[in-house]
C-alpha cells in the first residue's frame, strides 16, 4: 500500500495510528496508575524489554468533580476577564502595525472591546442554560484498576520480577 505521494504507507516503526485492543498476558494488576507505573519502572530499571509491556486501564469511568456554584457575578466577571486577556492580545498585535499616533490607543481599544465582547458572550451563554447547569466542574477519565500486560515471550519473566517486587525481595 502506498500514500498518494507514491511512498510507502508507513515508514516509521512503532505502534499503529489506528486504535487497537491491547495484547499480551496479564502480569500484574494494580489499584492505581502510580502503582502500575512503579511496576513498569521496576522492570525498566532491571533492563527488561519494556517494549513488550502495556498498561491498560480497566473499568473506565468519567468522573465529574463539582468545583463551585455559578452565579451571574462569577459568569460576568470571568467573561470580562477572559475577554480582557484576548482584547489585550489583539490590541498589542494592532499596536505593532500602527504607523502613526500613540501606540497605547490600539491596546486600550482592544482591551475595552475584549471586555465588552467577553462579558456579552459569557452572559448570553449562561442565559441560554436557564439555570439547568448552575455549577462549574472538572471532568477526568479514571480506571477501576490498571493491568500490566506483557507479550507472551517475556510474560513469565515479568510476572516473576513483579512478584518479587510485591514481596519486597527485589534488589531495587
């Protein structure tokens, strides 16, 4: 298979760009990503061929943590502030191309315009929700557990090394 430019379809070695399910045998299971990362780091420190290893998050959950309550004051304030930053940026760009006159005028015009537009857009956006989402939040994808998989050719060795790590008898 070739590309439209006549070259091979894939020249760089490494993982495919298409999503594929992970392969390999399970060699360890951990409650947190940090524990799984520590296990793989232990393998890497022992010169294990870590290209054969994959960390897989299992039982994925989307967690939305509520940060605070939205009020008209916060919406308008944050809209004006974000608009001010954008307006300041545009004003600075315009001041670079001003041929005559004071260079502070484009900065002030950009800043004022940014505040007005940011305020208006934030207010309109908040008004369209009609109180259905009066809070701010942060979303995060987390897993119930993290499995470490290894290709079959090295799976037994990895399992033994991780068992020694879990028992605390591994030199590291």
